[in-house]
C-alpha cells in the first residue's frame, strides 16, 4: 500500500486528492486495510470481465 500511495501522491496537482480518495489518507489503519483488501479481491474479477468484453469485440 505504501508504494501505491507514493505513486499516487507523485502525480502533479491531483496526487493528494487521489491518495485521500483511494486510501483515506497516508495512515494505514482498519478502514484503509479493508479498502485495500476489497480492491485486491475485486480487481481480478474486473480484469476478467474487461478481458471477456475485449475478446468478444475482436
């Protein structure tokens, strides 16, 4: 989570806003971990769905 937070915060103008939107800030506590685990659970399903749609349009 630290690497992702640092990459988000390096984006000019909107980096701080992205960090607060994605993680709730720079601190790591229970809500942040819940969001992080939910993202990592849902992301493979989202990628699989987007891949399926992409293959259908080929």
